C-alpha cells in the first residue's frame, strides 16, 4: 500500500479544483445511483409510526375463493383479518371492476373494511398516499380508488382513546 | 458549486444538528427536514458497502428508526450526522455478515474494504452510463479506476460539505486516504489522473 506522501498533492490543503471535482463527482454519482424514489417518504412514515407507539396488530390471513362479479367476470378477492388487544379489523380487497380511465392509468382497488367499533378512525397508507375513513355505526367502511402496493392500516378508537393500532404490511 | 472563493456555507453537520435539536425540543416536523438532508449521504454510505438496492434501503431505514429510538442518547447534536453514517456502516456490515458473504470479516472493518476488491463501481448498472455526458463518463471511469476504499470514500464525501470531510472520513473508518483538511490520498489520486488526461476539462 502506498502512503499519503507518495501521491502528489495528498498533503496539500483542499482548493477550488478539488471542490470542482467533488461537485462533478456528486452529479455523476447521483445520476448513476439515485436515492430510490419515495425512500425519504417511506422513512418519514416509518418514523411517524415509531413515534405513535402503536400496538402492532396480528395478521390472520383467510384466503377466500374468488366471488362471482357477474356472469362472466371472476373478481378475485382476499379477506384479511387483523387482531389487537383493543380493535380488530377485517378487510376485503376487490380489484377495481371498472376499467381504468385510460391505459396509462394504474388500476385501483376497492377496500371494504369492518372494525369492531363504530366511529373508529381508519387511515390507510399505501404507495406514499394516505386515505382516511371513519367506520359507521356497524363498524363498516369503504375506501375506493386505492392504488396497488404495500399497505398498512392505522386504527384509532372512537375519540382517539387508547393506543393506536397499526397493522403489518399487506399487499393490495 | 462554483470555483469562486467559497462563500461560507453551513456544513451539512450543522444543518443536521439544527434540525435535530429542534426535533428534540419538541418540533417533531423538523425530523422530516433531517431525513431529506441526510438520506442521500446515508444511501451512498450503504451502497458503497456493496449492498444491493433493496438491502441498502432497509439498512438506511433501520438507521433512522435507531435514531428516533436513541434520540436522547446522543449528547452532541453536531455529531448526529456522524452517528447516522456510523450506524449505517455498522448495520451494512451486520447485514452482509448475516447474509454469509465470504469477504466479510468478523469485526467492523476500520477501513471498509481491501484495495483488491472489485470496486464499488461494480454496484452500478452499466446501462446507466448512457445518461451521462461525455465528460461525466470520463470522470466516472477515473473514479472506477481508483482503489476500492477510495471509491467508497469519495462516493460519500461528494455528498457532504467541505467542513464535514474530516468528521465523515472518521465516521467511515477511513484514516488512510481521508479527506480534509488536506486533500488526502484518494482525492489526490483522482486529481492527478484527471489532470494527466488530455480529454478531461474542468471548465
């Protein structure tokens, strides 16, 4: 291995040319190996979750056979149940039955949910977006136009009482 | 960045410290600013340790969650940048070791990797080189020709400010070749190679 003194100028103080080289290197490296899109948003979300001190719900997956949408279409659905010490949540995801507005538009899904409390605040985080709903008197809620991706639900009891509940990630 | 006499700018470490201090005093939103400021450096720290894109994302996320969990244990807010870089480096090492990589040693290496390694440039998808201008491709070739540890060092140093170089070199465990206040072996090698290349122009 060489020592620092064997390379010309290694002991010199940094100058403007060094600054120019490093700035150019920064530009090149940022283009060749960019920070993945959405990474900082995902980090901020994880930090928010960590700060919630939420209870993490357990996942019970219950795959169902697809249900018949109409005579010909076979609409796949999946029902998933999450349980916690305070609230439980069952969600069913249906692939959007309407065609996307244009071929360039990503298809969306409809999420039907049921919480073991009426008036619970439900927040769905998926693909860097969040969707809010409040369960009705029977604990039901519907969220439409949801993009596909890794999703997590945060539940708060009516009036925000008690610890929030966060589900593990599910693919929708 | 211009080649004119540099206007004094706050270092990345100082800006990170300001956001972190405000966060600890209860302004929770400032954590988002800290994430935006420091994530690029952490990304390149992880990638310079040969992690693939997916693993690098996990490692960087883990470091941030550690920071939230240990926010009160950091005495000097000015040290938060170095703390995060060190955490990413250790987490990257731990992850690689778990994955059973043969070239990972039993201790967090002082200077990340041996000079003979294939080079951090090997983690770059070569098809991306097409997006570069000719001068940028030339610069990248010279970076890729550097010894492994120099590539790893420059890849991170390029994303911090000049007053940060010495502390960041230390956080990377790179006493040899470190940059700041002197040019150091790695940057000097790159500079010599560029100046000797008739095709290179820094205008």
